[in-house]
C-alpha cells in the first residue's frame, strides 16, 4: 500500500521533494544507500527495485535530524544546486538597492514622503543605521522643491510635458548631471536609496529610462500600495473635484457626479490601479515587487511598508512599531456632494450670489446643517443615483480576484468572498451613490 500511495497533500509533496533534493546526498553518505533514479524510482546500480515512499522520506528526515554535523558545504568541486542558490540569495541581500514606491495616487504616498523627508532633513540616526538615504533637491532639482522625489517621476514620462509632466527635457537634462554623483556615492557606500513618487503610476512611464537613470544600481525593488478599487476610485474622484472646483464653480466645466465620472472614466483609471500597475512593471522586467495592503487592520501603512517591504530596515521599523514617531500629515480628501448641489442651484437661478470655489465651500457647509436638521431618511426619499448593477458587480468581482491573489490569508480571515460581499453591499448603496440634485432642486425643498 505504501508503494502504491498517491502523494497528494502538501506535506507529502514536501517530503518527496526533500528525498529527491540536495539533502539526499547527506542521507546517502550517512546510511550508505545506493543512489536513486528519481524518474524511474529504481536504483542505478541494480539494487533492489523499489518506488520512493513517504516512509522513505520520513526516515531520511529523521536520520538527517540526528546527524546535524553533516550539514556542511560540500568541499569538492561538485557543488550542489542549493549551495549556488544560497550564494546567489546572499549576494542579492548584500547588493545595495533602489526601492521605488510607485504609488498609485491616493494610497498614502504623502504620509511616506513626509516621513522620509522629515527624518532625512533632521539626520535622524535610524535611517543611517539601516543604510537608507533619499535624494535631496540638489540631487533632483526641478518644479517640486519640497518633494524632489517627484521630479524623478516626471522625468520618467516618455514625452515629458506632452504626457502631462511638470518638467521639460532641459530640466531633466539638468537632473542627468546632478543625480548620478549622488547614486555613485551612495552605491559605493553600500547605501540603499528610497524614492516614493506616485506619478510613477502613469501609463507613459519609460521603463528603460528608469534603469538608465538609476545606474550603477541594478537591484531595483518595486513597491505599490493596494486600496480596494471602489474606495480608491471614490478617493481619486474627490481629489479631482477639489482640484477643478474653481472651474466647476465658475461654469467653465460641467461638474460630474461620482456615478457619471466612474461610468466615463472607469477603463482609464482601472489601468492605473495597483494590481494593473504591478503587472505593467513586471512585464517590463521589474520582478522584485511588493504590495502593501492599506486595509490590514493589524498594522499601519508606515509599519507595513518599513517592516515588511523595505529590506533590512530594522531600526526604522522599530522606531515606527514602538510609536516613537508621530505620523505626519497625509493628503486626505473629502466628499463634495453638497458643493455640487450648490453650484447646480446657482446656475439654475435659485440664487444670484456670485460663485467661486470658496463661496461654494461656504454655502455647502450651511447646507449640510440644513440637511442634518431635516427629517431622517430625507435624502433616501429624494433619491440617490447609484452605480449600475453591472458595473457594481464588476467592481466587486475584481476586488475578490485581487485579494485572493495578493493577500489570500488576510482575505480568508476577513471572511473571503462572503466577507467582501457584505462590505461591498454596505457601500454600494451609500458611498458609491450621488445625490440626485435635479430632483432635490425640482421639489423646492431648499
């Protein structure tokens, strides 16, 4: 029965792998057993023909455990494959690296940037202890003075300003003179460079240019932060509204609701989401990647990043884990639904006051108080415009697929598909909906 056993469990597969792997040489020397043909399951020297069994593998492991002194590197010229792998891994772990946190936007990059810039400017000891450095404005001069790491990202866009960047060719040529000395000095001192720049999430990034600019470093680690697609889209929408509020208030551009915006922009922004972003970098040869889960309640974004994704950052991790550093200001957006209602009312002639961004914000705050005093359920009575069922279903299924792939254990602990479905249904009829401003204005409630 043992000879005919079908090895299906993970434990059995591991044991058989060990039996046929490098440890078999040690076992063979201890027990003086003949070599085994792994493909046929019989001995090469004509010994008794037999199949490899779980019992063989267990006996081998127990024998090796009783003879730890044999676990030494082979001194002859026929090195085992495992020795080469160990040497390769050791070499990579000692190789200085550049870590690129590529965003995307609205995933906490501002928090990481502020921490790094502040700690580096104060010359705090924990970054030095971990051999971590970031480039200064002298190294990366350009439009972004307070956050020079963004200048690097904007020089990585294929067509520079034509691709929406803030730096032109001339400005990037200047960086080509100032950045290499910083990198060479850091590399020769075995320093590890961190660059956090969310604009590296753009689809027009030139990957060959990234490698060229980062010479002499050859080890480049990519990290991105995961935020659930629906939550990320809503946050991105609110940031865009905030940036363009002046134009919406003046009537220069039509003010879209979240539902309208998602329906129009979904394909474009989906391609910039974390999972698609990681795929794009992998397809272009950046194979050392990590994904930070912003929804993991067992840790913080900062702790997760520095403790789990920045190699050998023990001291920095300790500082953050022990609460010895106050998290700096992050870029948190907010809802603009009542501002949209105010602007719509203004251009329907409901009132004649001049309208600008500040005016819309001031009046929306007053409107919030009015709506809060109204009877409970008034907004539901007036009607919300929510995402179409097919689009909402696609969002939910996409998130399920993402989390099964990247965070399987965390996902199952949160209830798997059922847990995510419960969470999604809560927001699909609230946060992912927009006020029906036309209906509200038509009934004259205001």
